[in-house]
C-alpha cells in the first residue's frame, strides 16, 4: 500500500476530513505501524462498548 493510501486509511478510521498530509513525512513502515495501532485501539473501544 502506498503512503498516500495509508494516510487515506487513517482518515477513514478516524472519520475525519482534516488534512493529515503531514503524516506523509513518516516512513511507510511508520505509517503502517500507526494504522495498526489505531485499528487496535478502535477495536478495543468498540469491544468495551459492546460488553
């Protein structure tokens, strides 16, 4: 996945229209790690809300 697509994925997960282009300064591996961390946290919040 390209860095642009990773930033778009982050925007989707966060449900924001804010400009996150500053994230493009990160390395691809760092963006991938950030996406994984955000997804994990969101999943935990959703799981806590359903229990």
